[in-house]
C-alpha cells in the first residue's frame, strides 16, 4: 500500500465539486439504444409517468440516447435514474429548440441532493460528474417557469478524459506561466496519451515569487478516479519538494525567495489518469510592502494583478512625503485613497497648476533621500498607463527635500477625472506594475481641465484731445483656467488715423489726434492669447473732442476730460478789460470736468456769473 512520502505540510481536505464541463469536450456515446421513434404532437412521452423522484424511470446503467421526449404541460417534470457500472466520468446532455421553451437539467444523488445543474439559454443543457461504481444517480428535466418543449437525452458513459484548457504544458519548456499571482485553477485533467498504453500526460506550471515568503501549492482531486502526485522544482529543475500520498489532496509548503522562478509538476502515478483536479498556488510574504490604491481592473493594483509594490527597507527607508506604510495587498478604491491604513499617506506630490491640455503642469515632489522617480498619467482616461506619452517621468533623479518638476500635458488629453501613479525607488526603469526593492508608490485621483479661451477686456470708452496721449487699459483681460501667460494685440479698426505706441502691451498709448471743428471717433480692437487659444476680439471707442481755448465767446477746458467724472460749465460776462478768470475750489477741479465760457463785450461792464452742472 502506498503512503505519503511528503512531510512538507497538509491542510484540511476539501470536497471536490466537479461542476459543469466545457461542452466542446463531448464525445459520442459508446452505445446508442433509441426507443421507438415517434413525433410527439402533444401529451406524455413513452416514459410517463415519471414526474417525481419516486417515479423516476430506470435507465439501468449504460451509454444511451432517447429522442421524442417531452415536457408536455406546465410544471411537468421528467425523472430518470441511472446506476454506474464503474468509477468513470458520466456526462448527461439534453437537446431541444430553446425558442420553443426553455428546459433545465439537473443531476442528483440517491438522497435527492443536487450534484450539478445546467440552466443555460441555448439549445443544449449539459452536466458532468465523476460517477462511483454502484451508485445510483437521478436525472431531472423540467421547464423553466412552466415552459414546455420536446427534447432528446443522451448519456455518455464512460466519457473519455480530454486535454484541459492549459494544454500543451507537458514539459518544463512548455510550462504554463502563472506570473507572480495567487492562482486558483479549476477543471484540469491528467489524460491518456493517444496510442500509448498506461501512459498519461504531465502538467507543468511556472511561478515567480513576488517576495521572500512561503509558497502553498495544493492539488485536489478524487483519488479513486486516478492517483495524482506533485512536485516543486527550482529554476535549475532541481526538485525541492514532493507530495505522493493516496489521499484526495496533494499539498506542498515551501520557503521561496523574492524574484526566483519555481516549477510545479502534476502527474499520474504509474500512468494514472484523472478526469479532474483543481490546482491552487498561494503565497504569504515575510516582508512588508507598500501597495498602490488606484482602482484595480483597469489599473494593476492587487497582487494577483501584479500590482505595483515596494519592499519597505527598515534599515534605509525611502519614501515620498513624510512616511510610508505597509499593506498586505493592494488597496484600490474609486478615489485612490485606500492606501491610508495608518493615516494620510499620499503626501509626496503637490500640483501647483491645473492639468490643462497643451500646457505645462508644475508640481513639487518631496523625497526623504536620493532616488529615482517614475510617473504616469492616464491622459486619455482609458484605464491604462501603457499608452504612448503617458509616462511623464522616467528615472527622474530626486534629491532629499522638495524637488520642483514639470511635465507637458498633451493637447489631446481628455478633460475629466483620471488617475496618476508615481513610484520612487533606488531601482531604475521600474514599470507601473510589479515589485521594487525599496521606496514607495503613490496613486492620485486627478482632474484634467478643459482649456477655455481667454477673455479680452479693453476697458473704456476713452476721450482724446489734440496734443494729449490717451492710455488704453487691457488689464481687465483674463484666462478662465489660468493655463498660460496672456499676450495682447491692439489695432485700430475705424476713424481718423492715429499713432499706436506699444500695440502688443497691456497698456498702449494713442496719440496724434488732429483737431477739427467736430467730434470724431476712433474704434480699436483688443485680442488676447494664452499661447494655446485666442480670445474673441473686443472693441472700444476713443472720442476725439474739439478744444476751445482763449477765443472770444469761446469755451476753455480748465481740467483734462475724464468720461467717468461729472461735467461743470461756468458762464459769465466780462467787460472790455478782458475775460475774467473764475477761481474754483480745488475740490471741484479735482472731482469734475470744468469748462469755462466767457463773453468779452466792447464796453467795460461786469455781468452775472452762472455755473451749470451738466452731468
């Protein structure tokens, strides 16, 4: 009698649920025994009454096919019982036209406990299990939600064992690569080699340790259906441990080293085959790691998705911001804040400007020691950092303390919220996934802002007089998202020709007004740009007024004209000795536009004085 030769570890045995097989693996029955063929237009089929567990029709035990069966009325059920003549793989299949009525299929044990069921929406339902010699199995066919339909039933016995979905993996060179993940691999097989007697295939798997720790490998199967054994090898194909028991579970526990490759070998003892085994590979690390917290699924964050992780070096710690904390696995959440088990942890990267398409993003990165920074931003918001142009820092050297940095946001970046990942380590050329020997990973929920055009504001209107320059004022112009430095362009659109000085400045001057007998208007246009987008033009008027000065019966401006102030005109009469100047208080001269009107007659007379408030 064979006994276990491995002392590398055990776990409690678990029942094997054989589940529903891949339908592409069916083969034809070894024996076909159709009953009388007849078209069922309506009414019970030839096996009625078989409407319950106790009325199940006995199909004995063999491969067989039966046609022209029916679920002839709502809530009708058909039950069959079948006894295994050996310990082999049993397959039961029903076929029908689903559009005529949805039928379901179940396989139950002798106590009416469900073993496996098939509840699809195609024209076929299929169940499979490893049958035990002498056991009786019950087959239940019924309509979903009271459906009715005709059907056929096929029992495949014994079912040949097919190759599984990971084949070919029959050697070290063909080993299935499991990466660094924790894996649960169901529905695997050790099957016969075609044309060879008492020879079965072998399955190999390759796995890399994500850190120093312990590896747990478990193969679960039904031993009565075929004895399987297992071994683990190092990268040089030297065996490190084996499990060769006569139980339903082969289990190996092994200490592993970070980055090392290990091979798992599952095989049949002395050419044994088995219709199904489940393989699991689990890992428990000895060291502490810092993980990311961006949403997993688009981004690699969980360990089994090869998420970014940094070994925490307790002797020479390396981190961004104030500290780094450890997690047992990735901590993904919707806002990339899951990595804060011991308080705020993402405190090493600070943005000083918004992320705006076509603009430079300014930021500061704080490091506790010398190292190299890698950074990625998902600019097109497709759940990946692998697209061209999305790595914004590559081996960027950081010094202890604050490091001012920047990167260009592509013009095609999609506005909205997205995610960024920054990794700091003494290692170079690390990716947005996988391990690093020290340092920290920090994920951020960021927003890309739309680059909106700036707004021009020329202020005004303005008043000009001959001999006096007018200063235009564009300081009211602005950029809504502050995405760049504004530039200015002024130009005359209409009116008499004047001289513009410094037309690309925010405050150009206008001069060269020509005196005429009437009021004139000039119109100017201001356009501003933030370097990426240009504003709509805005217009402003400059009114050129006539100056009346020291003429008989004339007008004279005592102050410069300001359109934002009220206007006062003084009227008085003078004699032949000349126009007499009116002395006004400085409070009036400083707060208003003052126009003086005087009349000089032929005789020396003094007249009345009138002051009129115009506006």
